[in-house]
């Protein structure tokens, strides 16, 4: 059997499994927005932990992260492990409070929460637009990577367009029918699959080096372990972006899906162990072992370390690994797809165009948006636009910088009023966009930091100089959070 | 629920109230500062000696990340009364 046939067979088996999951998701899902977009807020700790980690880790973990470890060694490793230690902490800090408000007031999208707290429809629209701007290019990157990986893994037998088409059809179908249940259940399969594959690959790669790869590289290329090779502004911006990833719309919505606050806490614990010690360390071990096994790679060739290692040492295993990379990409893409659909349906279509839609109609519209976004994304990706990667990378930073300060107002700081929240949202988003798309990284500082810095200034000045929200509104939220979190008596 | 009245306490929102959470807060700040100092080549910049088979800079990064992981996991056991309220 040829390697191409092996890749196709393993992928067909994998797709079959996701369709089975999609079928059960479809049978269990009711036609209500809460059930379709949030799985009826019933997720337990096992499913929530794995959907969090599967959604967080993308195809880049398999391709880009290994190569960056290869090129930058300890320096990138310290960056990756820092943000992977910190984002579970953010689940504690933000996630628990988001769940409390989401379950009490019935929020489905982040815009629901911001609009309700700040009593502002402008807030709803801008939050939704920024969320969509962040999600769509990010999704397209997963698809772009999937199409290219398929083409490479099958030696061009399945061309880029067909690989991308297969990926959108599979994801589009199980998301359309099964809703969020199908997405999170397939995330469990995909998350377990790629974590196990990463673990096995890292052990195998170390064995292939025939000793301790750290000792070998420390003697041959000690500069790899120089902790300052990854320049500080970039290092810091990576951490500030990915440590705050629970503020991205699809990640925020995951906190609304939990069965209880205790589930969020248990998931924070699981992710605190899995993300730095399984996802990060395994990627680093593969990168460092590759320095011994495949020396001298530079530039884009380092992104193909895993396929190159397998092509050299275990060609048939490559079929399984290709599917694991797809699993990482698909588990990110499906979550973003349903999140983008919920923003379009709930915050724009039903709110402003079809105001009389009942729960059933809203869910059907949500399903239609899943298909619409899927098709648009496919045709967009076919053009292989160069700016897509730029916009996609910038998208997450723009969204996190923009969402950060209004979220602090909702969850922590009662003094924050609508003017401070709205303008910090706009200023951070616009500055983060301009410093990437128009004036790239002024002074060598990445756009996320420019956005956060400008947003922070606007936020602080306007918080102290403009009116806070009415006291009753502050009490409704902050009084409630305090009463539950600190156990203070409700009067 | 509509008749419930909640009072916002007059305490700084960013400063933890219990001693255990103050320690968690302080450690995470220390952790973040240490990681920055490593990247800026101010501390733990040498490759040798190897500790447990790892270059010293990498060993140091692993060590403080391990402590931070224990602290983050530890929050679960410190915040028991809250977990009972949201069970």
C-alpha cells in the first residue's frame, strides 16, 4: 500500500468517527439557541477540559511551534510554557466569574453580556464585529494549513483545493447537524488524539537521538539555550496574547457551557497540568531532538519537522500524524465556526433584522450561518490570500486587546462606565489593527502591546473622568459576584 | 431573584482578601518577573552546568513553571468554600 493510500485510509476512518459523533450530537440537540450554541450548559469537567485544550491548540502546535522551538530553543520554550502556565490561571480569574454571570443572566455570546451590563447596543454590535473579524481569518488559516498539509501528505494526489474542500465538508456537516454538542464531543476525540500522538512522538524522537538530546545540543550548539534569542517585545507580546486567550469569543463561550462553577475549577486544574506539561514540553522535546536528527534546517523547512522526521524514519506512521495535525486544526476551526455563527445570528441578525424570530427559528438561522460561513471561508481560502495569515495572526491580538478592558469592568471594577468601556474597546481594537496592517510593529513592538497600551490609557483616563454606571446596575452584577465568590451575605 | 439586593463591598477589587490568595497573587507576580528577567538575560543565562540533564537556563525555567503549576492547581484546594457554593 502506498503512503498516499495510507493517509487517505486513516483520514477516512477519522472522518467516520467524527460523523458518528456528529450523529449523536444531532440526535441529542434541541432546536434552541442555548442547546445548539452552548450544549444546554451541561458540560462536565472531562469534556470541558478537553474542548478547552483542543480549541486552544491549533495546527500551528504541530507545525509552527515545533519549528520555532528548533530555531529559538530555550528562548521560545520559556515563552510558550509561560503563556501555557498563565492561561489556566486566567480560567480561574475570568472563567469562574463569566460562568456565574452567564448562568444567572442566560448569556449565549460575549456581546450579550457586554450589552446587558453596559446597557448599550453599540457595545453589542462593536463586540460582535470585532469577534467576527478575529474569528474568520483565524478559521481560514486552519483551513489553508489543512489544504496545504493534505497536498503535501499525499504527494499532490489530493490537491490543495480538494483537501480544503474535504475539511470544510466534514466540519460543516457535523457542526450544522450536531451543533455545539458535536463540536465538543469531537474535540474530546481530537484533543485526546493529538495529545497522545505528541507524547508518543516526543518519546520516539528522544530515543532516535540515542541519548540525551539536550547534552548533545548543549555541546554542539550552546547558543540554542541562550534564553534571550527570542527578542523581548515579541516574547512579551506572545505571552500577553495567549495568556489572555480565554477572552477570545469562542473561549469565553466555553465558560458559559459549564455545568457548574466547580466544573470550571476542575477544568482549570486539568488544563494547568495538560497545557504546559503535555502540550508544551512534548513540542519542545520534538524540536530539540530534531536538532540532532535533522540538523541545518532553516526558515520554512523548520515548519515541516514532524513530516520530515517521519518521512525519514517511519513513513507509514506519517498517515496517523497527518490526521493528528488535522485533528488539532479541526478542533479549533469547528469551535470558531459555531462561535462566529452565534455572533452573526444572535447579535446581528435576530437583534436587528429578524426581531420576531423565536428560539426554533433563531437556531435554524444559526445553522444556516454555519453553512454560509463555511462556504465563504472555503472560497476565500481558495485564493490563498497572502494577507490572510497577517490578518489571522493580528485578529487574535486585536480581539484580546479590545475585549480586555470592558471585561475588567463587567467582572471586577464597578467604577468603569460605558464611555470608558466603549472607547477602550474601540481604541485598543483600532490601534492593534493599524499597528499590524498599516504601520507594522512600530519600534519593533507587536500590535497586541500597542493595542493594550492605548486601550489601557483610554480606559483609565475615561474611567476616572466619566460617569460610572447607575449604582443599581453595579450592584446587580458586582454585588452578586461578591456574594457568591466571597460568600458575603445577600442583604 | 429579582427582589435580591446585593451590596458592593468597599474594598479594592484587585487585592486578594485572604492570606492564601495574597500568597498566590504575590507568587504569580514573582513568576512573571522572573520569566522576564530570564528572557532579558539578567538571570539564569548560562548553559552549564547541566542540571538533571538539562541546560541550566532551561532547568530554571522548568523549575519556576513547575512551582507555578502547583500554585494554580493549589487554588482548587484553597477555594473550597467557594466551590461548595457553586457546586
